[in-house]
């Protein structure tokens, strides 16, 4: 990447790390905005729109091959007005054009390449283009010249095509689809379970073959399904087994960073061995919470250690000095100081000699045996098509503690001590390598997800440091990224520079985090803030009688306003909002919020009927809506309520809410029943209420744990 190139284009003034990576390109890049649009109209040129993000490996490859190439840049500058967009800052632009690319090519990904008319109508789309024509596939210069010729010879025909395509896409993304009137099918959750069962890899876990993505919302749905049908039923046991096998295999694989904790983006093979090495904040957040919930639901406490290691990685390596969390770490880095080119995975892979140079001979022998470190490298055949890992190893768990103990004639406890010691030494040695680029912008939605994981794990695992880190990050979002006057939440923040207004996903994820903060601490201010954000979300994004648009519609240049109907790497805003509304309804015993949740869920009846696995987190909300509500009411001092909260955290209680019945609590103040509880209780006590019935109070954390276990 040409950070030091003397030429600087219009991206030089951006705050986005991705745009800044391209500020030295010879391509005459513009940011998305009126200046570029007016130039395209004035010169009657097509717009070349390139969308990516700063930690994207193939974005780096296309930059190196094409955008840094003077001749390719000359062609782009001669024929088009060129615009760069950071998909993480502008998910609305990204999703609208990804819809076009997927509809016209059958696939999508990043870097995304789209050509638009001066009226911003898409006409041609794709993803990565190689620099040279080969194997019947045109190279990028040939693509440029073909499109330029088509525009020169038949601009009006392309305009008509663009207008027709845009109309079709707008209809597809319109609220009538997400707000359609198809009833929500009563068998959608079971059909989702059956679809996942058909796709399940019974040997290695996960769904499908390769590449394998963690897709946390699918296992989290399965945990809820198992709980709903009964964990002792056949389908309940099967759903739980799919989750636990998948999580064990993921944690044993190379997709999990065995040295420093945290998860890489996905596995290129079905073995969870060779990953795509970038690390995303949203993955760490969702996976840490998934491993906690799996531990609660299955009783397997080994999953807790994975959650801890993942959170430790985030707090150690992704924390912003101001309190929030950075977005991602790059897949690529320099293999050594002074190297000319970055290489994918260079920071994370090891030769056997490197391991042996760091560890003692005895420790190295154990580590190499446990994690499959070989002199010739350990990438499976077919998993390294570009030959990047020859002689290098991606640590993957080959021996369990008991197997290693038997092999080396040592107690299991000593094996664990050796491995812990080795991890620390290898992590310290790795830190001396050239570090991968970190995308240091703070995104509201991703920080909301991370806060939820830290707060909930902090309470459940009895780790005050996690709770404190989560509350500090939430405070950062409230103080730096929210305007109390207008109620508007920002999308991003970087180096004290605020980003643009937030999207529906930002509001939904931060609302969820604020509700988690209230339930963990009893601080009513978090609940009141969640209510304010929910009111603003309704005003900005709600489809009347339906779900939520992804964007506010205030940008007139974006020709499609979408309702996201897919839970992907991140859950859709409407799915998260449905859970939030159900929580509000249960905390406040509020039928209006419950009806709104039912509207949001019901808006996706068509999706749930046709492709139930497309929105597994929405299916989880539907299951929560269908079950008897559980409210746990806590009375007593802050310390006494914290002890009760820790007892609650040992149980898997989907859909349950926690109310802190203390004087001045905003929920208590609206409920005569709760006020009477506060007045009647003189010491610490907890009530478990199921439906409309509350059981007799208990007065210790142990008794509360027993009461919850009886449900």
C-alpha cells in the first residue's frame, strides 16, 4: 500500500483507515458525495464504485495489482469518476450495491466493484478482478475498456438498463417484502432446525463443507431451540450436540488463535485448520457470548475458558485508550522487518525452528506434539492453493490434555501448566514481529455487541474486570458517540473525529448493550438511555406496522432503502430489535412493546417460511416470544444483588430478564407490584416470577440457583 507515495488524492482528508490506505494511489479517487456525482454528470461519465474495508486481504491484493498500477490508474481516470467507500462506515451503500452484484452475478464479496450511471443507477458489477486476462476470464484493464466502450456506443441503453435494474432492486428491498403480510409460520423454528441438521458436518462440526464460517447466530438459535423443545428430547439433544461439537472443533482448530486467543474470520477448509487470518470485533463479541451460553446450556465448563481467552484478547489488543474497542486486525502483515510485501497470516504462523528457538527443548517437544507443529508445515493438502504456508505451521490442537499426559508420562495438571507457559512465551515472541494493521475506528454497533459479551460474561464468570471493561466502552459510546440533545447516535469515531449518523444496527446493538448493563448492575440510567435510543430508532427507521429500514433515508444519493432480511456475520437490525422489544415488554410488563415485537417478527413471515435459516436470530426471538416470560426480581444492597446476579449467570435462561427492585429504579417506579415488593422486603431477597405467578422469596445466591434449576 502506497502510504508514503508523494501523490495524494482526495482521500487524504478522510478519517477512515480504508480510505487512507488508498490516498496515495494514482487513481483519482473521490469519497462518496456531491463532488463526485456532479463531476460524473458534468462530464457524462460512468462512476466506478469500489467498496471494501481496511483489513480485507483481497482488497489489498487488488490495490497492489491494479490501483497502484500507473497504466490501470490512467485507464480508470480517463474513463470514469472513481469513488471509494469503506463498507464499515457506510453499510447502507455497501448493502444496496451488494444486492445488485449478487442479483446480477450470483455471488458477492469484497472488494466490490460496481459501475453506475451519472444518475447513480448500477449497470455492471463484480468483486475482485485480476490484473491480466487468463483462463477465459478478462483482466481488469480489459473490463475497463469493454465497459467504457459500451457506454460510449450506447449510453442511453445502459441508462435504461440501470433504471430497470434499480426499479427491480428497489421492489425487492421494499418494505412490502419485509413488511409483507404472509403470516409467520408456526413450524418455522423446527424447519430451521431441520435445515441446519441437513447442512451439519457430523464429523467436524459446522454447516456445509468449505469455506466454513462461524455464523454465531445459527448455533445460538439451536441452543434456544433445544431449550424450547426440551434438552432431554431427541431433537433437543441433537440441537445441543450440533452446537457443542461445532464449538469444540472450532476451538481446537487453527481458526482459533491458539497462542493469543480470539478467532480469525473463517476457515478456508472444512477442518477449521487454515483460516482467513483477519480478526473482526463482531466475531469476538458474538463467539465469546456463544461459548458462554453453550457452557450454561451443556454444563461443559471448558467452553468458559474459550470465552475468557477471547475476551482477554479483545481487552488486551483491541482496546481504544478512550474506552471503546477497535474494529479489526488485518490478515496481512510483513513477515519480518524490512520485508517488501505483506503476506497473509505472517504474524500468526510458525516454523518448527521458530517454536524451538523460543521454548525450552522439553516444552517445545510437548507444544509441537499437542499443536501439530511439523518441520515441513502442517497446512492440509488443498488448503494452501497459493503456497503461502510451506514449511510454516498454523497451530491446531492434535492432542487433548489426557492424551498428552499419557504420551509424555506427566499429570494432566502439569501438561496444562506447560501449555500455559508456552502460550505466554510464544505470545511475547510473536509481539516482536511486525504487527498487522489494526483498523482503529470505533463502530457503535460492533461496540454494542462487544459490551453485551463483556457485561454478560463478567457477571456469569465472576470477572469484575470484564464487566468494568464493558461498562467503560458503553460509557465511551454514550459520551462520545451520542448527542443527548437530538438523541442521534453516531456510526463511528476515530482519533477524536466523529463519523456520520448511525444506522438501525447501531441503535439496536447499543440498546441491547444498555439493557445488559442495566440487568448486570441495576443502574437505572442505562435502562433510561436504552428507552431513549429505542424511541429514536422508531422515529428514524421503523416501517409502519413492520420491521426497520437499515438507514434513515436522509441521504438522497442512495437510491435504495433496504430492510435487511438476513442474519449474516452480524445479526440483522430487526432481529436484534425484536429481542430488545421483548425485553422491554418483560421488564415493564408492557403489552404495547410486546405487540411491537410481534409486528417486527411477523414482518418476516415470508422469509421464515421460505428460508428459515436466513434469519436464525429472528427465529430465536420468535421462540422467546412464544415461551412463558421469566422475570427475576432482586432486592438488597448492591453487593447482595451482584451475588444473586452471579447465581443467575450459571444458568441458561433465554428470554429471562432481571429487575433490580431498589428505590428509585425506573422500572420499579412504574409498577405498583414492584414498589410493594421493595417496601415489604427489609433484607436481601430474590423472587422468580414465571408468567403471572411469583414464587416465595429466597434469601441467598445458593437458594436462587436452586430455584432457577427447578424451572
